[in-house]
């Protein structure tokens, strides 16, 4: 079993990985943190964006910064499942069939334009994503550890595409998008291109496979108090109760959000999860799991709106750093927390003088009802 990395070192390595990627690609740091959160949570990433925003480059730089092997699979309508997983090939010299590994046998797999392949080929990734293994002709082959799928899809172009089924979308821990940079960001993009002679930027590794495995173990040790766990469950249940959702967040989605929240705490250098960790990861971890009703789809409702409304409707619990559990005297109650996560006193300071009988009498004479 791999030993966990120290919390401080895990946070420093995470920062180093993000900085390495950011030094070569102009991508919002929040997006990079979301992607790395999925990696530390033993999950997979779905990048949905228009062409040319840097999805492929970001996936490759992620592998390089983590010191992991990388393979790209270009999904096309004629791609077969065996083109992904591999197949048994007859060896004439040996006189027997031997398994030839497909491109999925690597650490980071870029499934480029995953919605261009037919459902049968898309389904070939299901076992690899969930079980980290491939079964061919009744024989099981284990995939490398760590194993991460970064899939991309274009939300605009629909011709010649096959929409990812709900069961497959549910396998992705997070879904995010890079989006267009602002003016300064695109100027920076040109400046970096002017300073190098190669089309594709590269970065030096800030970790390796063993380090990634150790960072994942660190996330497993992060504490999540019962109040925070209940908060995650209530958020998911709120999406199911929304009239715009035909199907809300699944039980698997609850688990993945829980795992992502622990990984997010590691990025912040904490050994406990706060409600803010959940709020920062809730949208990318939950929205893609929601199936809209027909009316909501026609009206152009965004599933992210449902998650935001759920976060606005569900009371936010409080968690104190020294709390061992929900019954700890150090815990902050729901009525003592602001929307930003900053606690405020709900009771007057004990040093404040309490009203005297004389002052209460004056209030009564002036007609003030002290019960208000």
C-alpha cells in the first residue's frame, strides 16, 4: 500500500503542478484546480468547450507536470472498441494469440472529441473508467496506476456526433470548460508563442506516478464531519426535487462530490473539509449528472443553474478547524455562518451590560415592547 504524502508537501506539490501548467498554457487557475482535484480524487475529467481553447494542450501538460505517461485517442465515427482497449493478435512465431495493448494502457488518456464515436465505442471506456481494467476474450488486464481519462467534446457542433449517455457522463468526476481568455490573456498567449520556436509547449515534471499515488492517499485521510456530509447529501437531494430536473444527482454523484471535496481540501493544505470546499466543487461535480425535463431543455435551462439554486436554498453548516465531529463544542452552528463562510457571533458579547430593571421600566413607560 502506498504511504500518504504529508499534507503540507501534498499542497506544495499541487501548487507546483498547477504553476507548471500555467507557465505554458493560459488557463484560469480555478479550472486547473478543478482538473487536479479530479485527479487526486481518483476520478476523470470531461472538458466541454469550443475548438481552439486549449483542451488538448491542457491535458498533455497535465500529464507532463505530473510526470505521467500520456496517450491521445482521436474519436471518430469508425473507431472500434478494440482500437481503444486492444485485442488478441495471433503470433505466428509462437503459434498462439497474444494480447496487444491499446492506447488506453497509459496513465493519462485524452479521449479527444469523445462524442464523435458511436455509443458502442464510447461504452468501451466504461469499464476502464470505473474498474481500471480491460476485459478481452474473457481475460482481464489491469490498467496502470494512476489512470485518468480526460475527455473533450464540442458543445456547439452536432453534425456527426453522438450525445454521451447519462450512464457515461456519471462516470466523470467533474465537468468543466476552459472558455475564452480575456484580452490580456490572449495577448499573453501571443507573447508566449513569440518566445518559442515550437507549436506545442512543454513543461518539466513536478511529480511522478508514485507521488501522485501518495497525494491520493493524503486525500483519503481528510476528515469530513457529519454536518458537511449531510450538506452534500441535501444539495444532491435538492436537485432531484427541482421541477426542471427529470433526474437529479445520483448516489454515485454524491460519493464523487464527497471525494472531490476531500481532494479540494488537500489543495488548500487542510486536513478537513469545509462547506466552501463543497461549494467550490459542487457545480463541476454535480451539474453534468442532471437530466433536464423536456420543457427545461426547450427553454434552454442550464443544469448549473439547478445546482446554484440548490446551494442558495440549502442551509450552510459550520465547521471549526479543531472540531472532532458534529457534536464538538468548537463547531459553528448554521445560524452563525455567513454566505462567504465567515463566522459571526449569534449571541451578544458577555461583557455587554445586560439591561437593568430600571432601564426596563423606562422602556415600559415609553411604550416600548421589550418582547420585540
